[in-house]
C-alpha cells in the first residue's frame, strides 16, 4: 500500500468513524487533559448564559420605569445595581480563569498528540523499504509530517474540543431559553431547520474544496523540493524560467483550490450569521407586541392591553442576548466542520503511510550473527525493482535486473563487479544489505538467508560508500560518527589518516568541529568521497565492506590515496567493489564481469585479460579512450 497520488473515494467521506477512532487513540495517554478540558468546557457553558440573566435582573428590578415607581428608595436601587455589577464582574473574572485553564489544557493535549503522530510517521518512514521512496516524492511525504499532522492537531484543539464545548453551550442555552419563556424560545428556534438545510448544502462543497486543497498543497511541496534539491541542474541547463512556469502552474492550481475553499466558507459563515439575526428580529417583533399590549380581537383588528405584562423589557433584552449567543456556538460548529473535513483528508493520508506494509521487515524470529565471518552467497537470484514482478514472472520479461545470479564470496576475499551501466552491479550490493528482497533465489551471509536476519544487526556489519555522498548538516565529526557518542575521537582520526583526509580536516579553521552545510555544499566531490570512506571505516572497522563506484568522481591523485588506503583496509575483510575505472580493481582477488543482469566472466585481472573475452574488450576500450584523451 502506498500513499495515494490523487484523491479517491476514501477522501470523499465527510466523516469516517474508523479514522476518528484512530485519532482518538492518540488522545488516550492524555486523559487528564481531556477530562480537565471537558469539565472546564462544561463550567464555561454553564457560566456563559448567566450574564444575560444578570442583565435581565438589573433591568427588570432596578431600571424599568415601573420598577423605579416601586423602588422609592434610590439608595437601595444604587446598592442593588452596585451588587449586580460586582456579581457581573466577578463572574467575568471567573470566566477568564476558566477560559485560560481550558486553553492551557487543550493546548497541551493538542501539542502532545501532534508530537506523537509526527513521531509515529517519522518512525514509520525510517522502517519503510527503499522502493516506497522510489514511488513517493519527498515533498508529498514532507506534507504528511507537517501540514497533514497539523490539520489533525487543529481538529483536536479547534474541532473536537470545540464540538464538545459548543454542544454543551447550545444545550444550556436551549434549556435556559425554554425555562425563561418557552414561546419566545420556540419562535427563535424556527430558523434552525433552515440552518440545517443550509449546512447540508454547503457540506459537500466544502468537503471537496478542502480535499482538493490538500492534494494541490502536496503537489506544490513536491515541486518545491525537486527544484531546490536539483538547483544545480536547473541552473546548469538554464531551465530557471521553465521551472518557474511549471511551478507557477502548480501554484496557481493551489491558489484556485484555496480560493474555492474561501468562496464556499465565506458564504457559509454569513448565512449562519443572517439566520441568527432573523431569529433576533422575530423575537423583537413578537416580544414587543406583548410588551406594548398589542393584540387582535375576534375580527382580527388590532387592540391594546390584551397581553400587557406578559413579557418584561429585561426578558426581551436577555432573550436577544441569549439568541445571539446561541448562534455563536452554531457558527463555531461551522469551524468544527471545516476542521473535520481537513482532518478526514489528512488522517486518510497519514494513516495511509502508517498502514503501508513494511515489505522489508524482520521476521518474528529474526536472528543475529554473533560470530561474523563475511561469507556472501547469491543462489539463483532473480531480482527486479518493479514491485509487480513476482517469482512467477516470465524469464523473458524486460523488467528483470538480475537473472539467475550464482556467486560465492569467501570470507576476506575482495571481489570487483564490472560491466556496463545497467548490468546489475549496484543491485548486487543493495541485496547484500537487504535494501530490497529478491523475487527468486536467496542472498546469504555466513550461510544465513538475509531475510532471516535482523536488519539492524546485518547492516551493522556492512559498510557502504556510495558514489553520491550524502552529508548531513552538522560538524565534520558528527557526520563521520553519525552522532554516535560511543565512537572515540581517536578512531575518527585513525580512519581519516587511513584515507588521507586528516591533514585536510586539520587545515580547516575548526578542524573536526567545522560546520558542514546541507549535503556538504562547501566541500569538493573528492573531499566528500574521502569523508564517506572514513565514515564507513569508523562505523564498521572489522566487517564486510561494500564499495559502490566510490572512486568514480575523484582526481587521479586522490584516487591513488584511496587505493593505497583500500589495500590496507581490505586486508582480511570481505570486500565488494564496483568501479568504472578498471585500474582501481586490478589488485582484487577476483573480478566478476556482468552483462544484462548475468555473470558472463569471472577470474583475476590477469586471467580475464588472457582469456580475451568481454572484460578484455572493456579494458582495451577504456585504455584506448585514455590514450586518446592524452
């Protein structure tokens, strides 16, 4: 299973109970925050409508003309208003404290859940096989760990909790409004069916808009990552304008998707607001008629005094406040709906990554190699990078990279793999480290199938130096040790002396503590290659060493230093070397010649030259090119 590249039916669900349950599992470790947040939300919900009731009491008891006629003692009126004002302010202070505590509890909950989901996604990416990354652009995966995870955080903090709080508030307001005056309450509720249908109308539009926005965002991230990492190629071939136009196309698609989301959401929010004002208008109309004592006789003609005193001014004022405040949590639920739509699409993508099958996974009874010797065997190996190729695929299929490879490498033997580009040399080294699994046959280390061994233990015994050296941002020493504090500085210096890079490092201003920019931008290709050799030796001082065309991009002087170091390093160590320059592998114990995924020749350098076969022809062509260049 891989992350979808385009929206599918699963993304069209406006609510997925299974996805919601999976999100809620991340909340379980933080139940104290949840319980505290829900309790605070309930208290805030109970406190909110009290302000309108206090105002009602002040108006009806102390401020209306009838009340003033009954209250001849103005001092008593002032004292009552003062106590009411103090009660109002005290309740406001209490509300502030509750809101502050609520924000803290929910903020801590959301950030902890955010960290856990992000850690799970990153950990999953660390365990996935390389074929997964071949099929999924880096920018899309970055979106999973950043934007998509943040959407779930927004759903928890601004969606799920707001849903609970808004629901509490709505229930409390409905109960209070019915208890104060059930007739006015029912009048104000008449707009709710219209609101329900309006919400359903906008739901589909918003769902599709948010889903499309997430998809376009992932595409933009992918384009951005590709252009930044490939900036050298872009500028080298003068493709800045073409790249800008290509990015502009994706960027405009994202703009259109965002504008579409804004369009529907900007219609939805005013619709809710207008319906709230309609409810207020209905309350004002009917309540005013009763306050003024306006009614109708049997013939329908207006008359006054019919219902005088049924509703007070304070009750009208309170009902207007309560009605407006009732529609505020309903408007908040619109935001909840917004977050829910984004969270469903994002969680679908995130759990798509988390549910991806780990095709290169340890067996439950995976073993280690306690006494490592370094024997490597390929037994009838057929391999293809295409995941749709199986053991039953025809032998004539062009997708096979390796075709029936049989090769045995003895402990301590140095073997070189040579052949044209695409012959399958690099695939051999990838299979030894079990970055991929074979479709047929078996790759064995010390007689054990690599599929039966623990990956961490196997790769601990394999040092790999690649042609394209990757250096992390940090110091030179942290790159050499890969931040393993257990590796002593002396071992680092010793390895660097072996490959001839020690003097260069000391010539830098801060030596081994010199900062390396991202991907080693400040270092030359040869310097990065030497550091890669040193890193391999530091991590794996006494084990199988696999070298992948590591000397292809260095000058002759540097190559000579590397060759001298390799002679010492390979002594007594199983070594597999891939090199385009045949001069670098003449000293190897055995040379294996590959062509179109098969082994066509093997033997020592001298034996293969005397044989006059494919290797001899490659040797003549390479030296003829060298002579022509001279």
